[in-house]
C-alpha cells in the first residue's frame, strides 16, 4: 500500500464509505504478507516512497505472477526486472494486468500515472548495446515520477557525439552513465558537469572485459570527482539513486 492509498483509506473511513472493520482488515496486511516462498513487503512504499521491486531472474513465471498479484492486491505499483521475453509471456498469461516493457526487460503494473517528483535526470549510454541496462534505469526513474532525458550512443570512441549533447546533459540534476568495454565514459562526463554522476558498468565487451569487471574497476578508479558506481548491469540501482537525487532537489535538499 502506498502513502496515498493509506490516506484514501482513512478518508473513506472518515466519510463512512468503508466500515472500520474492513479498513482494519486491509491494514492488518501491513507491513508484509508471508506467501510461503516469498514474503511480500507491502510497507516498502510507505517507508521509502517506492514499492518493493521483484527481481525476475531466478524466479519462475508462476512465482512472478503470484508475487505481482499479491503486490497489486495490496494497492502497490508492480515492477519486475530482468525478465526474458519467454518468461514475460508466461507470467502475463497467468496475471494479465502485467505489461511487458521489452526494451527494459521488465514487467510493470501501475495503479495510475506517477505523480511528478522532480528532474530532469539524464540517462546516457556509451553504445547501443548498453541500452537495455539504461532503459531499466529510465523505467525505475519514470515510475518514481522523475522526468528522464535519454542520450544514447555517445561513447568515447567518438567523443564529439557527447559534446554535441552536452547542453542537454548539463540540464540534468543527476546523470546515469552506462558503459561497457573499458568504462571510460563516466569519467569524461564527470569532468564536464556539476551534477552527480552514477556510473553503471555493463557486461558489454570482448574477452578482457571480463563480463563488465574491467568497466567496473575503471569506474571505481575514476579521477573525476562526483562519480559513484553501482554494480555491473544494475540499471535498477542507478535509476533509483538518480530518482532520490531528483526528489531531494525538488524538495530543497539538493544543489
């Protein structure tokens, strides 16, 4: 249940449109519900402002559908990450309220349009192969109500492409940069902007890239101030962090 959902419930009790007993039963499901192989955290949005997110990788379609339906029953938005097309189709066959976002490898179900909560943030990719990770970050931020600008394929192999979009990037209150190979792009961006840069190493590259480890180590070793790093392919973590920055700026807690 979201904070808005709790307020609506209390208003319905006050107005007499829902009995106290029914409201108490709904509140009794907070803060979590044990479904055996999953314990669904209905209270996450109340504590943090964002609902619990389901990692689809390693879960069956049946588990995903069951957990998603339970989150939806509690009145929360649903986001399932790292879902391949076959598993997405199977989960949607079991719970048809889910929407597949193939570009982000995700399933979503939203209670309604997200309330605007700040921005813009920029999601920047070094190459087209980094887009799936970047789209996961963008989706998370958009569900949080943050305005997102997408800037793709501006890696250091052709740095003039980055400079061409620099004015747009500089308007952002936070910048997510996704890059594989040697992971140099966040350092370049970090030396050109005043906003915090959240670097996402991706598992893109040939053998010596070691599935993103080379990019991760390069980003951790960045000499550019203001660059922080999330785990390999962790678009979710980057988008969430950027959304928190955008909300803080909107609320007066940022730059």
